């Protein structure tokens, strides 16, 4: 499938992304600012935090990782917009991954801001980020990887690969739960929440219909596709959830998309069609690889798929993501009787009997 490149809403922001730099703090529209906040040890490099002006301060969408560099960048970005960290009245978190949620607790401590999350992600905070619960989550991940056919020693290594990111999160129980369709009480804004599960169970986008804007979080990005994977905290069929949410988002009448990474862009429906087509091609490839084997593990199937680089070049910690993404596609196919699974340790996948 040929790569569809959507039009950047700001060419300088796109150039910064492609050039490996950090874009400028930007006044996107009257009362709306884009603030790039750096992400450590991550190819995404930065998260775009959006600051929405209200009469008594600002509300921000997402927060960044909890590092000094990130916090200082956010404070400096707010200063460029004419505000201090103490002026933040709310943090609307699109989802609980560290680059979106990590600084929320520290911001609340500094400003008294309230933190909002969708209930499906709020339920995951304790197990993901509380010190007392992390080992249990790691072991659940290990069990999943073993069922996928990952060798024991590798499974143990990969299961704990994400524990180190906990240092970039200040655990914070949300003050408010934001449901699908909720209108946020933000003077001067008609901001509505849209539940878009898949990348995380409680992922939220925020729609401003009067300004024809979509704050898309990680749900829709300009160039890359969001990771959708089966893992211990995912829904049973996250790819189905994601594709349904994509189709719903693709029907929105918006002029501009403001994602959490890369750069702002136009032509939402065009981008959504591309991403759906990408997953349809991936599903067809997974189905072909299953048919070529006589009972294959998920891990084996993952090693035989097309990735952006050879399997040998994929770092160990990213192989877990590749495996779990493959599992999401297998589950989607299984629910439609296009592959079959024989449960065990490991599970084996077959083409369905004629």
C-alpha cells in the first residue's frame, strides 16, 4: 500500500519533525498553544501538549514524561504563552502512557489542577504504576508471552522491559472521570470527549466542533500508525475496538487534526482511510503466514512478518511490542473465524479447516 502523506498544517513543525529537532512553541489559533515537551530515550522525541486559554488560566491536553527536562520545557512553553505552571486549571489526559500522563501528578502538586481520565484507563493506573502491583503485572505479561511461544528466558526479560519507564511517572489518581460524549466545562470552548479505545482501553480524543478541531492524542497521527496490541491490560480484541473508533473519527467534520506527536495536519478522512487500509493489509499478511505453517506460535508468526527493519535488527524490548501487535491481529482474525487457535503453552495458530 502506497504511503499517504497528509498536508501539514504548519510546514515548520513538519520540518522540525523530519529533521530530528524540536518544533517551536506555537500559537495555533487565538487562545490555543502547542508546546513540545521532550521525551527521553524514545524515537518519538517529544509530545505536543496543547494549552487552551480560559478566563482564569489554561487547561492542557496531555502532560509529558516526568523528567526535569520535560517539566522545564512545559514551564518555558507556558511562559511563552504568558502563563505560569500555577495557572494550569486542568490536565485532560488522552491516555495513561507515560508520555501523556507522567507529569500530570507533578502539575497538580504545583497548581492544584484537576486531572481527567476515561474510566477504562483510570482502572489501570494502580496496577501499572503502583510499586506494590508492578511485579504482578510483569508476571501476567510473562505468562502471555509464554503462551505466545516466547522462550522462557526471553519471556522473563521482555516481560519486565517497561518497568524502567515507571521512573518517568508521578502516580496520580484522576480527580474526574471523563466519559464518551462528555462536554468539558471550559469557558470559551465547546470541547467534547470522544472515547477511542484501541491504543489504550480508555484513550480519549477531544473534539471542538465550532473551531473544527480534533485533538487526537495517539489515535491518529500524520505519518506513523499507533501501536495496537494485546497485553494484560488491553481489552479482549483491541484491534476491533481501534478500527471501530477510527471509522467513527473519520466521519467528523473537522478542518485540522492536532495529534500528540509529529505535527498537525489536515485531511483527517484521508488519513483514517489509509490507516484502516494498512491494517487490512496486515491482517491479510498474518493470515497468509498462518496458512503457510502447520500450527505456528504467535512469536514465530511475528518473526516472519514484514517490519520496518529485519527481525534481527529490532531491539529486544521492541520485539515484545511486535509480538503483542501480531497477537492483536490474530485475535481479530480468530473472532471472524479466519484463523483458529489451539490453546496451550504455547497456543498454536492454524488456518481454518475447509
